[in-house]
């Protein structure tokens, strides 16, 4: 009998982690070997655990999922990561896959697809649920283009944090940047999105499904 796939769960809600662990451990070939409540904790413990698949949330306190993903893959480039997120827009999966995640699954679909998604990611196959794949394909062939897609990876991260109400100093502390650098990103974001202030940035984020109204 082959060894079970070893899973690390990274989500800042203990109840969510417990639910996913119970779901996964009904299957003999999957084993949850670590749970982390934030990206910083995941980065500290990943080298000790070296899981077969890391299941990573995006909207966490602290550095957040995209920054965690970037730093994790910078140190362990072949780490198989499945992003499991409440975000159902197309920008987040685009960004996660571009950053090196092998799969993206929304939490709404997790009960039906999580086990299959983990197995595919463990086999180093890309997983993207059908509805998201279709929406991304439609946007790709569309001619209008979305200004949000013009943001760099770092600008996108700063944009979402600003839209959620974080200050420049808070973002600088979380992302280990200087406030001046964050301010430069903010200027570029406003220019690219045609926004005059933080309220307009929040409205753009809501319209794009990046944050809840």
C-alpha cells in the first residue's frame, strides 16, 4: 500500500481548518500532517514538514496568501500548492497561478472537489474548477481588458490591502517594505486604475469581486 499524501492546511480560521481536516481524513490516502493559522507560521514550519501538498487560503491576517505563496516558492520552488479561497473573481486565481500555485479552488466547491484537486496538484497537474476556467477564458478573448490586470503582482497585493482599509504604514509593516515604497505603489495603482482616493479604490475592488461590499 502506498503512503498517504501528506497535507499542510494554512487558514486563519480554526473551524475551517477542522472542517477540511475532517473531510480529508475520511480518505485513507490523505493525511493532514500540519495546520497553520497564518502565512508566517506556514513559512516557519514548512521546512520541518515538507508536505506533499500545501492547501493555502488567500485572505489571511498578516502577510496574506499571495505573499506567503511567493515567499514559499522562492525558498522551495517545487512546492505543490493548492489555493483554496473564498474569492470567486478571476483576478485572484490568475494571480495565484501566475505566482506558481498549481491549483485554485473556491471554498464553495471544496466539499465536492477538494480531494480530487489535492490529488491532481500532488501529481503536479494544474487544477482549476470549471466555472473559473470558463470565466477566465471568456475574459482572455474579450477585447475590453480590465485595468486591474495591468497591476503588477506587488501592486495588486497592495491594492487589495488598501481596499480592505489597511493604512500605508500597516501594509509596509506586513510586507516588510518602507512606507515610502508602499506610497509609490499607491501612486502607481491610482494612476493605472484612474482612482483619486481610497474610497474609489475600494469601490473598484468591490466591482471586481475582490472584496465584499
